[in-house]
C-alpha cells in the first residue's frame, strides 16, 4: 500500500503509523515492504501532476494507493462543487488505477454541520458526483457480498 499524505509532516506519520500498527497488534515485520508513505506537505501535488509522480511506480507494485486528503489534490482552478470538474478528476484517477493496476482510496472531508440526518450524497462536501461514483463502487461490493452470502448458504 502507498499512502500519499499531503497533510501530515513526515515526523507525524513516523510517530502515528507505529502507534496505530502496535495498537492493532500488527508487527513491524507484517508491514515491512508492504506499507510506504509519501508525505507531500509543503510540496503539494495536484491530481494531474501525479502522472509524473506515478511514472516511477511500477504497474502492480501497489494493490492500494491512498490519497489523504483528497481535497488538497484538486486542481487550483477546479471547484469541488462543480460536477463536471469532479468527473474530470475521477477520470484522471481511473486512468491512474488502470495504468498501475491499483485500487485508489480517497480520504475526503465531510460537509459542515451535523451529519447524522444527512443522506450519503449530502455527507461529503462538494459535488454529488463524488458520492455517486463512490456509491457505485459500494453497491458493487454489496452485490458481490450478497452473491457470496447466497452461494455459501446454498445446499450442494
């Protein structure tokens, strides 16, 4: 897994990751050569410039790439409330995922205010495109889980 973190300083990640790892009962050997962190705070990249960054990442090297925080990688001229702009950003991420053979996890912030009475679409800040794209992924996972559940409980 590659974590591209554009909010934390390297020293914070160096402290936080072992704390979480140890709290979860994971040994350093369990994650050695499996977890890489790239801290970009102070050297932010926007999503389109990650193509050059990924030129140095080999296909199928990482099964998962986490971008934290997603909003800090949006192009300067884009508006997170603009559905067309967000669709373009997601198309870029889809291209990277295909190129690298990796899944992407985008850490996104919520909208302001109490979240408890909001629908899934309204919880995330910005354009509804973000939740519709994510909902599609989750609905596929739910269908896959449903199929697995039915096949595991069916009689031979």
